[in-house]
């Protein structure tokens, strides 16, 4: 299997954007605190541009384009 792209250091549930003009965007809802600390019991919702429609031969790095903290962690995610 070929890896399209990878987001480092995330334990998350994923949902791809259903919008054709933003097909490179995914939503990530964190499932764990990621080693942040004992006081962190919430989660985070992030939107990432995976840049998979960039020209062939390039290896673009995924970019976080938005995020928000939540009071709970995610077990599933729907766009």
C-alpha cells in the first residue's frame, strides 16, 4: 500500500472533506491527550490540508489550517 501523506504525533479519528473543491482537507479529532499532561482531559479538533493534489514528484508536508480545543475526546467523527 502506498502512503499518500502522514500527520505526525496524532492519535485521532479522521473524516475526509466531502467538498470537491477542498478534497485535500481532513478533520482530525484527538482520541488521547498525546502526552500533554495529567491535567489535560479534553480533546482537539483540527482541520489539516493534506496537499495530495500537488504536482507529482513533490512531497508536500500536511499543514494544520485550523484547530479548536474541546472538553471531551473524540471516539468518532463525521463531517
